[in-house]
């Protein structure tokens, strides 16, 4: 579906990825993805982003 709605002139690299059949989003298959130590760092970073966003939302 994304390949039908995306403009290949505006997004040539993304269009090529989608046309190649690379899955977009979702959970990576077992054994793929970042190594555990990298995953840990990414999760902590995202925890911080979530905390920041929650704090900002509560100020409104």
C-alpha cells in the first residue's frame, strides 16, 4: 500500500525500500534488531523522551 501512495520523486530512497519488500514497522523477527546493550540504551533514551513528553503535557 505505501508504494501506491508515495511519490517516488519526493521520496526515492523510501520508495525503493518499500518496492524491495522491506517490512515497515512491527516487531523484528527473533534474532534481529540491535544488540542487547544497544537496545538497553535505546529503551532508556525513549523512557526519557516519554517522561519529558508527559511532563510537558501536564504543564498545559
